């Protein structure tokens, strides 16, 4: 398969995990209520673990190969500052779509970085595509529940999610054709996304994942991170 077609496939896979997560949320009915709440919090934590693994095993290592250390640190903290500003504005406007906005803000830059990695034929590109899709699934699951709690009709939410899935191949193609020869810009995007993701993890995701007197959500976060660890180990073995 030509590289550009594979890049589109990766982007489509990652994007389609958004409506897939929404569909799971729409049919999920667990009883009793305490178990349903534990599952919901565990899904949030699982997604957080995957996000951290994407930062640790792909975004930061790849960006450090493209940027001098001072630039890596600058863009890393800039990413955290940008995401902090977005959250501040969101709270000022009393927005109740935190999960939905968080899903978009980490999905798009990661997909663009994926396109650049595909053009450069980087071995970790497949791992990043998998991790983006794996994180979109639980993020969309929780975003669906969040939007539905705000009295948005299920059919309308699914139409939105299906439309958003097209952002995957669009962002990947943008990275593939316009970032391939821009390693400094690609590294800056990766490090900015990494800083923003870590900020969101500690500011928003970890807080919402916590469930008093329950350990399952924290264990789910470990499983999410372990998923990235296994993928990284497999890519390293194949590359070696």
C-alpha cells in the first residue's frame, strides 16, 4: 500500500474511534448504578493512561530528536499554557463540554504529527496511530455521556461524531504533505501536544477519574499506560 494511502487509513482508523466510542456509550447500560459509575470512571482513567503513554513513548522521544533541548522545553511549557488558557476560557463561559473539547484539542495535533511521521517513514507512526485511536474511544465514550447529560439528542451527537471522524484523515494528510520537510515545526507540534496532554491529565482527567473508596479507575489507568508500553516494545523489537 502506498504511504499516502496508509496514512489516510491510519487517520480514518483514529477518527472512526470517535463514533465507535459514542455508540458504545449510547448502548451501555450496566446495573447496579454503583457498578455503572465505577465503569465510567475507569474508562476515563484508561483513556488518561493511554494519553500519558502516547506522550512518554512517541511524542516526547520523537520531538527530542527534532528539536534542541531549549526549544523542546519552550514548546512543552507553551503547550501546557495554551491548554490552561483554553480551560480557563471554557470555565469562564460555563461550558459543560470539557471532555468533548479535550478530545479535539489532543486529537488534531497528534494526527498532524502522525502524518509527518508517515511521510518520514518513522517506525513509531503505526504505534501513534494505534494510541490515538485507543485514546479517542474512551474520550468519545465520556464526551457522549457529557453531551447527553446536557440534553443533546443522541442522533445529533452521532452526526457530530461522524463528522469529526473526518478530522483524522484530514489532519494526517495536512501533516503528510506540509510537515514532512519541516522537522522543527513537527517537533514543536508534538511537544506542544505533549505539554497540553499532561496538563489536561492532571488538571481534568485524573480528577474526574477518581472515585472514592474504589481502586478500579486507578488500575484502569495502569492498563491504559501498559497498552502503550506493549506497543512500544513491539515497535522496538521490529525496528531492531
